[in-house]
C-alpha cells in the first residue's frame, strides 16, 4: 500500500512539473557564474510543494500535534512565497533574511523546538536557517539537491518507521515521492530548475522533521545533520574559506566544492552521482547509528569529517591545477 502511495505521488509530482514546464515564463538566464548554458525555466519547486501537500491530504496521516504542524505549514509556505517572489523579481538580502527569520520564529513558537528555553530556541533557529540555506546554496547543478533529498527522505522514512515516529514517516515518504517526480525533469540535462522556492522549502521541511523526529519518538536530533553532512560541510567549508580570503560572503560565487569539481571537468551528472553516493553512505551510517544508540556520536561523526576534509583537499588541488 505504501509503495502504491509513493508511485501515485511521484506520478502527480511529475505531471505537475510537466504542466509548469509548459506554462512557466520565468527563465534562468545563464551568466558568468552559471553552470548551465541554456535558458531554463525556474520555479519547478512549486510542483514539489503541491505534490507534498496533496500527499499529506491523501494519506490522512497528519501529525497529532496540530499546533506545531500548523506552525510548520504556515512557516514553510511563507518561506516558499518569499523565495518564489525572489525567483521572479529578486529581493534584497535583508528583506529575505527578515522574512525567513519571521517564518522560523513562527514555527518555533508553535512548538517546533527540541526543548523549552532561550538556548534551545536559538539553537533551533540556527539549525533551521543553516539547513534551509545549505540546500539553497547547493542547488547549482542538475539534480543535485533533488537526488539528495529523495535519498535522505527515504532513509528518514525508514528510520522513523522502525522507531515508531508515525507522522514523520508519512511526511518523509511524501517528500521523497514529491521530489522524485520532479527529479525526472531535473536530471541532467535539466529541463526545469526547482528555484529558491523548491530548495528552501525542502531544506526547511527537513530541518523541522529533525525536531519532530526527536519530539515524537526521541530519535536522535543528529540523524538529519548526518543525512545532510555533505551539504553542511560543503556550505560551511566554502563560507569560512571565502571569509578567510577576505571575500564578501553575501555575494554570488562559484566556489563551492561541487562547483569546483564541475568546473574542473566533471559533468553535472557525474558530480550529482558523487553527491548522491555520499547521501546514500550517510543514510546507511544514520540507520546503523539509531540501531546502536550506545555508540558515541563522535565515533560516527569524526571519520566522516576526516573523509570530507580529504575530499575538500582533493577538490581544491584538482581545481588549482586545472583552473589556472
């Protein structure tokens, strides 16, 4: 039954994406920072949102805590609306940041927080803002964010099912199916981009699911950071590298590790497959971690961190050699 549900929502998402592909008039125009060379419609993330919402309605498995869920929905659609406007008209950084902060505080105030207290509020806000923007920053190659989102959501659904987090299971399964339908048209060469409306919606939804996972079934809040470790590392590494070089970290650039790998000769498809493989490995590690709760998180995180340090060194060495 769950497989039929997944296939149905994937089909609906693909159909919605196809309709957007025909009618969207907002095109991403290639420039010197772009990784693509052709005019491509942007804003396909609308299909992911609509299919996700339809999936929750069809499943009739909405969370019991309607207050926190309603707060999440309002915040998610506010973030998506701001991002959609930015996709079409462009907003200033300050206005976009203020809107995101308002939405996330609304979600937190509705109960989407790990524990009471100002410290937990600030930590949850930092987590939500961090993952939302990480997914947004990583959406620069065909299928990169969508493929990782499908893999991470499927592993999250599996973990939630095993651990008895019922509503998180259905939300994660719905998000995986909705994103998979969109991925048919976003795989390289992409016929449509998800835009900020899609990447921020996906990032924020995963950030909230991390909190819901913990609150509903006491599943470690480290699961989601682990599932998105490669995105978090790439984003943080690039941010601090640019900061140390004296660059303006709030301006557009092409110096993420995945972008350097692409610019140094790896195709969109190859880079996306590499990051999908990373997501798959992280999913297996996360699944193992929740089934061995006695294992210290440091024993899981440290080897993974060392791997990404070596990965960053390799990418920079390759880029420095080939992009001179």
